[in-house]
C-alpha cells in the first residue's frame, strides 16, 4: 500500500481547484471532494477494488466548506484513509473529522477571503486602475491569488502530515488577526480611492472653489468610510458603493 508518491499528491492538490465543479443541493461539494481524493484512494486500494468502492462512497457524503480552506481537510482525510487502508484506523473517523472542521473552516474562510482579502485586493486594484486598467487587474489578481494559493498549498501539506498538524497549522496561521488587518487596510484604501478620485476630478475642473470643494468631499468620504467600518458594515458593500460612485464620476 505505502504512502502517497509526489505524483499522486500533486494530482490530489490540483483537483482541489475543482472542489465546486459539481456542486449540488444534496451533497454540496461532495462530488468535488470525492474527485479530489480519488487518486489517493486508487493508490491505497489499488489491489482491493471492493474496498476502493467503499472508501469512495465514504467520501461522497455531504461536504461543504470554503474552497480555499478545503485543502486542509482534503490532505488530512487522505492521511486518515491511508491508516484505514492499513487497518490502523476506523473508517468512521473520516466522517467525524470532516464534520468537525468543515463548518468552522467555512466560517473562517468566508470571513477572511470574502469579507477581508477580496475587498482589500479589489480597492487596491481600483486605485491602480486609475493609472492603467491592466495594472489594476494585475494588482487584484496578484494580491488575492498569492494569499489564497499559499493557503491551499500549506494547508494541504499540513493535512497530509496528519490531523494534529492540520489543527496546528490553523492555529499558527492566525486567520482572525489577518482578517482584521485586511479589513482595516481595505477601509483605508477605500478612503484613499475616494480621495484620489476627488483629487483627480478637482484637478480636471481647474477652478479654485471647485477644487476646494472636491477636497472637502474627499475628506468626508474618508470619514464616512471609517465610520461605516466601525459600525461593522460589510467591506464588500463599502467597496461596491465607492466603485459605483467612482464609475459615475469617470463617466461624467
């Protein structure tokens, strides 16, 4: 039976990107999860087809978590399956482990990636798009994907080392602190975007009173963004509002 080769590990990790490829209301991401772990199962049970079918059915049970955080569970599940195949673990441990983590990791991932990282990357891209649209797109993709791919890589590697390693990775990653930092940065960049856009409009107007008025509006925009952030308004909603206002100004 033996542990997974580097080739099989790569196949499992790449398939993680298709976790939502067959999303359904009954099992959510269950088909994507089973597809991801399938190369590992084929390796463990390559001479035991009946056990392979049983293991595949186990991994077709309900599963739903944040896609970027799924690597932790996928790696750890593959590790548990290895012990099950060798008779060192109870197959029921797989379902127990997945149920214990998928809900909490879904909440952590939604808060970090959707509620903090994506708004921060979006507004950074919006600011740089005022210089050149391609620069804004590149900044958005780089800022978001650099973090999310690293989490997938490190999370999967930690999971493959076992359940304890997976839990340790989640503790040491400090997602709570990172989420707050990126939310604050998103709010700051949102205010900066409003200020830059107002300054650009004031410069184009070329009139003293109008320029002063635009700068006052910019200061108010920064203050409003700060207040909304402190009132726990979603950064995504704030960014959407600023982008709409910015689009109106540019269109004019």
